């Protein structure tokens, strides 16, 4: 392929990515572009120059896309909705709303019927409605559904039967959602990387819904307050549980329906926050080294650090899933190396502190759970750093980095399941 | 000379319909003809011609068909419809009215 052909092919691919242009429009524009190039070459320019000028004269593709949008307003939905055809999309919204209402009511029933067990079982009750939503709106294999349902039952039995232990109970509340979420990913039926993306995007949409809904609720409560009515009982006992549960399904619908919005938006977030997280980790590291005795004492700090590392890992994982695999190595990839290095440094500090604590005060369910999680994270981070360094140096394809992450995912599942099912009897339901 | 944006927008439809009145044509050729007619004074951003052509097609003023060019490329041609011809006639009268009025203004004593 000649240089010009390659350039035109690249241009075509670039234009084709805008969903506002149909293939025939791109054909038409390409014919125009080539016509212009031919004339410029005839007038004595070389092909590269001619191509550049022709592209420039064509105008900014963003602007052109907007102009096309104005003319072809019937295509505007393409900006918003990715898959399938008309009736399927209409059904998706109805199904999402129905499943959302179901999830909300199910959680409400659970809270009324078994208030003590509600925190442990909440995700197990809510998320099946998300699975139901998937099953209704797309083809889900019976095998995946059965496997997910079976897993849920296996998990639900200890969750419901184990006695309430102070530590192990809390650990179960924290780890059960992870296990149930893996079931959802099974029903989701994309590749593992797709599931990671879906998870990240759903988390962002859920957060936005939560913030917006929270603000609205506060305003409503304040207005009721003014007229001397107390809306709080209704809000806490009905509105909050029902909406918190329903929003999960609605967020899942949004991820699919407004795909291109989140597609454009999240990589930007990742780019903005990666340097900020680097700064935060560096600050934490400096703070630790200036007062080493603090981390040896404060257990909450260790738990907090585990949470931060988990967040870092999540952000890193999402950034990977959103990366164009063939794009060349850039500044952002190097920044991620810095992020990984800092995260490992922080994690090592935390690990050392934890081992010291366990040696000094003996083990407890919390400490072992935190230690296990940190070991799992640090293993992943070290290997990721190794592979990513290879990728940035150009000695490894990006696929290696990706493959490692997806291969590692089951480790989290196994650990979370173990903490839920194995820990309570191991520690006498402490 | 840089033509005012509104004026370009107002004249573009008439120019395109007028060019297609002479003979069927395709995007790039229409654009070249516009440049030629205006002595290079009217220059559009190339791409912007296509939303306009598509609008005219939607309104039924022009029709399109695909042909293969001498270079073997698929090319979309446009032709004027009877409705388009009627619109052109109307536009032509309008522009002539404006043109006449302006001409009288320019030749009136006190200007230029």
C-alpha cells in the first residue's frame, strides 16, 4: 500500500468512527478527498502535501459531524445508543425500570423481614434483578445463568446461617458483594475485559445517580421540613433502600444506552486522576516515613490504606480496559508505571506494618483479611509493573499486560469467597 | 475577499441548484464550479457542502444516484428535480430583485 493509500485509509477509519456518518457518507467524502488530492497533485504538489491540504480543506471533522447531525437528526440516537434495533432499545428501558422496581422492593422486603441479615444479603437480593435484566434484554446462555444462580445459593446459605460475629460478620458484609458481582459478570457475557469496563462504567454512573438523587432528597426533605412535615421516616425506610437498589439496574441500562458518553468521558477521568492519585500516594508515603509508629498502631489506617490500594487497582484496571490496544506508548503509560511503583511502595509499608502487628498482638480475622488482600494486591501490582515496563520499553505487546489482569481476576473471587465462607468457622464466628 | 457567513449560507442553495440546473454533477465538481463562477471569491469549507446536498435531497429538490467514476471510484451524483427547478426559479427571481435594488442603490447619487 502506498503512503497516500495508507493516509486515506487512516483518514477514512478516523471519520468512520463518528457514528453520525454512514458508510455511504464516508464514501462520498472520500471521493471528494481523492478528487481534491488528484487536482493538487496535477498542479504539482507531492502526494503527502496534497493529502494534508485536502484534509484541511475538508474542514474539522467534529464540526462536520455536528452539521451532519443537524441535517440527519434521525441519526442523533446513534450518538446515544449503541446496540440492536428500535424495539429492542425501547424494551431495554422498560425492562430496566421494571427490574429496578423489583430490586428496590426486594431490598425493602428483606429489610422488613430480616433486618439483622439485611446488610449481608443485600447484594444477593438486589443483583439477581440485574441478572434478570440481562436475561430479558439480551441472549444469556442457560449455562451462565445456572452457574450464577448456583453460586448465589452456595454463598447465601452461609450468609444466612452463620451466627452474627463482630468481626467475621463485617467481613462477610464487605466480601459478599464481590462474590455476587462475579456472578453478574458471568451473566454479562462479555470478555473479562468487557466485564471490567462495564464494572467501572457502572460504578461511575451509580455514583452520579447517587449524588444527584442524594441532593434531590435533601432538598425535598428540607421543603417538607418548612411546612412542618417530617419526611425522614419515609425517606430512610422507603426511598433510600428502594432507590439505592433500583439505581443499580438503571445505571447498568445507562452504561449500555449512553455508551459513547461514558466512552468519551471515563478515559478523560482516568487521565485526570492518575497524576492526582500519584501525588496522593507520594504524600502518603512521605507522611508514613516521617511518623512510622503511627502505622504500627492504627488499625483503621491499615484498613483505609487497603481501600485506597483497591481503588488504585480499580482505576488502573479500568484505564487498561479502556486503552486502545494498538495505540503507541505515550506519556500516560509512563505515568501508570509511576502509579504502580508508588502503589507498590505504599503497599509494602502497609504489609510490613501488618506483619509487625500480627507478630505482636496475634492474628484476628480483620488482620488476616487485610493481610491476605494486601498480599493479593501487591502480587498483582508487582507483576503488572514488570509487564507494563516491558510494554513501555517496547519489548512486550500490550496484550500481555491485559492478559495478566484478566487471568488474575479469579484470585479476587476466590479470596472473597473464602473470607465469606471459610473465615467465620476458622475464627469461631468471632 | 471574505464573504460574510450569512451571505454564504443564503446564496449556497441557489448556487447549488443553479449548477445542477445546467447538468447533473457530484460534490467535488459542484465545489469547483462555485470557485470558478466566483473567480475564487466564494470558498466553502469543502465538507460543509454535503450536509447541504443531503438537505436538498431530503426536501426533494435534488435526487441522487451512484455511479463509478473514470478512476473507478464510487461517486454520488445529484440531479435537479422538477420541484428543485421550481425552487430555483423562485430563488432566481428573489435574488434578481435584491440585485436590482442594490444596483439602483449603488448607482444612486451620493454613494461611491
